C-alpha cells in the first residue's frame, strides 16, 4: 500500500468519526496527560525529589 493511499484512508476515517468524536478523544488525552503530570509531581514531592 502506498503512503498516499494510507494517508487518504486515515483522513476518510477521521471524516466519518466526526468532530464530536475527535474532540472526545482529544480531551480524553489531555485529561490523561494532566493526571500523569500531576501524579509525577506528587510522587516527586512525596519522595523528596
């Protein structure tokens, strides 16, 4: 499969998902990042880093 055909397949998939699904996964990713950064900071402070 060529690079362009693969790229077109992903773009088509995103268009089918819709903006609501995109925003859902985007926000979910940001929440997980916030959780892990907060957990890392907490553990660093807890163990005296």
